[in-house]
């Protein structure tokens, strides 16, 4: 695991504690700043993963924290590649790289393509907003209410108030309000056969990524 | 999850911690002949065992004719990443987030920054924790294991395999600690888990007295999702319908 060194509080720390309101919105949902904003197709919201029985379920929300609108659909961007990476032997590298991307057909219908689904012989393809079956599992992408619950505004305001960070906090602004209440997000959901995902291991590390393609010509 | 009283004062306390931390993420078969340039300038994604379909692949698995890109995953450029929930939000300075996210899950280069942030959290909130009879953990390395005590303390239940905050935070990835045990953060993450408050409890409060990791759940942040009375479906795809 390496060595962590104790850092003596000093000027650098105090300076580091000063944060802008905008930067607080960062860290998944609108993170990293200057690359993505709320609602961007490549902005990961949250990653969830849990096991139940013989299934590993993974949920990745993206383009989230958006106000509901009539006839709202998921945020589909052909140029974004979503990655879900599973390391089940603890060597620090992914044993499974699962990739999801979206495409539209001439009828203006969107579909999802899943590459590297554990146990699958090839790509899995199906329409969005549909529980698609493949390789003994399920795959889905669609618009949902945003499952995040966090007082993001309270955090931002409080960060600014304690910007000097040289002592106990005063005037903390958290109220317990849910920034994400009433908002929607797009999500990828996978149910993966546990044996295929973990190859018999009882432990795993999982992370998600987004990446952008170059321009078409 | 348990809730704790005197929410606002302790909320402020935990908020400080958060703030301090936070400042501081047809191509295939049936692609109808739409070929895409494999254009990119750098490669922040890796593909270890993925077969990318090409335009000559039979159309059998894409009967609806969706037009997907055909580039190899390695030709895309990373934009965002997330592993362990709320680590970047709590512990990585804004100026470092791009670099940090590009390194996920191998974020060892940011260890000192994380420790720095966490130390600042403690400077801001420890007095208040004490006022509420919640012993703050120490950022000293009293057991000489190379870790500040807060990051090296065991957060597991008695009798369970020991787990430390450091093991959760690095590499920065979501951990399945025991696939056969009940799921719930930090053993994976379910939709209903109030992870921010749990994580704060883990890294701010001394766990040697077996203070429950969820002791400040609901103090800083809402304890549950707003829709469906905080519940999620037990059936795939588990999420609530959109508003």
C-alpha cells in the first residue's frame, strides 16, 4: 500500500482549503471541472456496484443532475465511450474492461453496444430504455430520477466560509438539503453473472471511466 | 442507518470536513457502412480483452442497424473517472482534479494531497467532534505503520476481516470486500447507501471504540434519496422512473 506521510499543517494547507463554489460541484457530477459540466454525456455522476446472490450489479449514472422536461430522453452521445473496469485478482489492472457506447439508427432510435461483457462471445447490442438480455446477464441504459442525495450547495457555501481553514469551523452552511432532489439522470445498468465477473474471487475493485472519440471525417 | 441528534451543529462540523477535503474526476456488425476515423491524440483508456467489431462483421447482432463508432477503446481520450465514491469530492483540490481523475485508480501520486486535506478537515472539526463526545481519530502515526492513524484504523466489525480507510481510498476504486456478504458501503455500494456521511465518519472519528461508521449519517447530508420514500426497486434496472 505504500507509505503515507503525515503532513504538518501550514500555509499550503490553509491555502488549499480555499475553494470556489464551482469547484465544490466537482468530483463526479460536474467533475473534473473545465472538462465537463452537469448534463454532459461524459460527466460521470455516480458509480454503484453490489453483489446479490449470483449477480454483480453495476450502475453508472452520467449526464445527471438535470431538470425534468417534457418528452425528456436519456443523454445519448455517439462520441462517448463508457468504461466499467473490474479487477478481481488485486493486481491493480482490470481483468474485465467493459465498454458501452451508443448509436442511432435511421429511424432515430438509439441503441447501446456493450463490449467485453464478462462471459459474452462478442458485442451485445440492444435498444436503450430496454432490459436487454445477453451472456446470462442484463444490460440497460435509460433516463431515471437521479439517485444521488447530497447537500452540494451546503458544501459549497461552507467551503467558502471556512476558506482560511486555520481553525475550528464557524457558520457551517449545511442544512441537509438534497441538491439532487427532483432531478433526472441517465444511467447504464448491468447485471453480470458473478462467476463471470469475479472468476470465483470474493473480492474486486471496480471503477468507471468516460472517454471521448476524435472527430469523424 | 442510525440518525444522530443536533443535526445542524454536527452537520456544520462534518461540512467543514467535506469542504476542506473537497477543495482540495456499425461500424460494428451492421453499422451501415459508417466508418469512423481512429483519431485521438493520447490514450488514457486501455483495452485488455475486448474485441472491437469491424464493418465486415455480419449484421446478426445489430438487427436494428444502430450506428456505433468502431474505434478501439484505446483510441478514445479519457474525460472522467470515478472509483471510490466521494474521494475526489472530499479530498482532492480543484486544481488537481483533472490529473487525479486521469490516474484513477492508480492515484498514489496524490497520497500526500489527500493526507493534507484530511489533516485540514481535522483542524477544522476536531474540537466540535469532541464537544459531541465523538473522539476524533489522530493524524499522527502512533502505531508506526506508515499511515496516519485515521487512515490505518480498522473499520470492520469485530470478528470480521480488518479493513482500513486507506484500503478503501487507494487504489481509488469501489471495493467489493466480500461478494458473499450483505452488500452495503463500504462492501460495494448500493443505491441507498449514504456514502458521503459514512466516509466522513470513517476518516474523522476514532473507530477503536467501535463507534458505528454511520454515526453521522443524516447529520450533514440527507439520509436518503428523495424519490419513492428513499427506496429503490429490487428488480433490474433498480432505479426510479424519471420525474
